[in-house]
C-alpha cells in the first residue's frame, strides 16, 4: 500500500488549510508585536522634511504604539588595565 494513497484529497486539503491558517495567525501575531510605531525609524536624505511628513503621515498615522519595550539593566563586566613599567628591555 502506498503511503500517499492513505490520505484522501479532502484530508490533504484540510491539512493544507489548517497549516495556512496557522501561518496566517503566526504572521499576524508577528506583525502585531513587531510592526509597531515604537520599533520603527523613518529616514530620508535630500528630502524636504515637511514633504516627507506629508507622504508618511497618512500611511503611518494609525500604527499601534505597541507594548513597552523592556530594556535590560546594563552592568559593567570588564575593563582594561595597563601598567607601564620602566625597563631596559626593548
């Protein structure tokens, strides 16, 4: 018996549909968490600022701010110590 013959077309279509639904849900979750105003930078060179704003604002005005980004507390973990010694060895 062929392994592929065990599954009907309906089974395969259902599994593909479930997989695509999962991908859609995952994609939407990633967008909601990462495609937020507080994670974006709009940069341009050689463009009038007001002109850039007039183009960007209608496209970006309704972006969610997103959850606050937790910045871990930094800690100093090293350094550099140099001790100069007068020596005749060159």
